[in-house]
C-alpha cells in the first residue's frame, strides 16, 4: 500500500514542530515532506544576541536534516492548487517543481510589517532573519569605527546614534543588547569622544505593550538605567539619508535605523483565494481550513480561534506557533485513523525578555521576576525550547561572560541584500 504523503510548507516554529511531532507519531507509516527556503529552523528569540556578537549565527540555526523520517525540499512555495492537491515551488538556482499531497500543513509564518512612512523602505533595515542580524552586527561595528575616525563632531554623533522603531519583544531586546555592545566597542576606540546612543521609539504608551505591566516597568527601568533613550508615544514621520524626523517634529541625525515594528502574515496565504482575517488564513479550532478537510494551517499565517476569548484569535507568538504545529501533527495523524483529533486549547505559561548582561524580565506561571533570577529563568527557558545546539549556546554565553567580544566586521551581507521590503527575510535579496 502506498504511504500517504503529508506536505508541510514552512519550517518556522509551527512547521518545524509539526514535522518533528508527526515523524514521531507516523513511525514510517506516512511520507513527510517539509518544504522550506532554507535548510535550517531558526530560533528567532535569540537573534538579537547574534547581532550583538554574543552568539554565533549557527548556534540558533537547527539543521532540518536532523528531523528523522522527514524529506526536506529546499525551495519557496509560489503556488498551490487545493482542488488537485499540489504545491509548486521554486529553488534558489531557478529550478521549479511540484509536490503532490494527501494532507497539507500550511505554516508559512510572517514577514516584516511595513507602514506608509516616507523613506522607510530606502533607509531602514528589518530584523527577521540571519542575513539581517549579520548585517546589523557589521553595520554597528562599522558605524562605531567611522565615528571614532570622524573629525566633525556632528558626524561623530550621527554615526554613534542608533534608532530602533518598535518597542515590542524584538525592538526592546535589540536596543538593550545594542547599548551594551556599542559600549564595549567604544572602549576599544579611544578616538570616540561621545558615548554611543540608542533611541527606542514606539507609538504605544509603554515598552512591551503586549506584556504584563510589571515586565514593561522592568524593561523600561533597565533600558533607561543603561542609557537608552526611550520615547513612547512617538514614531518616525520620515526617514532620510541624514536621519529621521519624528512625529513630534524632532529630527535625529543618524546613519542607523532598525525597523522592529512587528510582523504581518506571509502574503502567500492571501493569494490562495480562501477566507482570511487580517491577512491570516481562517481555520477552525482543529486547525482545519473550512471546506478542505485535508488542509491544515497553523502559526502566524493562521487565524486560530482563541477558545479562552470567544470571538478572538490567538496572537502571533512563538509559543502559539509551536503548540499549534504539534497539534496540527496530531490532527493530521488522526485524519489517517491514528488517535483522536483535538481542539486548540492553551494555557498562558508566561513570557521572558532577555535584556542583555545580567538583566531580564520574566513572569513564568504569572510570577513576576527581574534581575539575575529572571536572567536564569530566561536562559533556562531558551535552552529548554531550542531543539538543538544547547551545549554550543551555553558555551557562547560562558565565553561572553568571561571574555571581551570580538569586534570583527566580515562584511558578508551588504545593505543591498537586506532591503526592508524583502518578503523572505530568511534569505538575502535576489539581485
């Protein structure tokens, strides 16, 4: 008898864990194919530490080849026929292909969220993938080097000013780690007469607006105590080659604009002709796409009903994506008669935010923590959640605590390869 084929599109938190769980449940009784643009799963929460030189990029990149019983196809989905059950894709070298399926799991994730602000796509850079993190690391080192060599005080200040837009998870951690990184770099450049300055902007009333207020207060206290210029209720009105004009009329001379406003569902799902909610594919509580019992969707690109809040959908977080991926695997297996399908029900386990150094904010099981204890909990959580490379990550953390960071600028990712409008931030832009 021919094995049923399950095609999983995307290897983010949802897709990776769907493939991993299904391979254990199927035990060889189904063919599992994972389609993804890269050959690794990226553990996004530790990406700011790559930009700050704490972790090497391969530490948070888990090879898909470690998924037993899963055939990995490297390519980007570019079309789909739900009636005839196939997915088309293209590869980096230009080849294209099709994958027929018996069951389909859509886990295409999200991309940078853009706003209609003049100059943003030209002068800002996002922060969603390894290429962007490597670029930002080199860019920071370069700006500090050029600031130290500048003879014009205005140029020195502009090059030593780094503006981050968005005070959610990513923006807060980028600014927190960035200030420590540039302070370390400045100590190696005696010609730099000003302290590098990080500015964090957001239209929200507080840092980490989606989290508990106590975590927000902890993050705000750490950031301001470290010297980060936190400006809430303010954003960018225009970006130029010389700096950014803010919504309150101020102008900040800068050569560095990091866009961390948030994410939006991958636009791929909007082209399927199915019902969407704010760009996310509508599914039921079993993660099934209505009208297509053989199609499941999970993660950022799926509008999964939040059964704890009638009428609402679950937010776009790694915790939800991972849990939904595992449930999708269970329900796919159930569709073949193995087990019973389940509804997506969740319990909030709390959140962690790494603020660099010895600082963090956490609330595991609703217990608020700050300082060293929160740091221990935060790093323990990440070691527990990352599927591999735990020893390597721990070693990098230990070396960072004991040694000065290397301020090497390799120049592997030029600015042109990481434009903000890139719809696939995990890959350098095609030229």
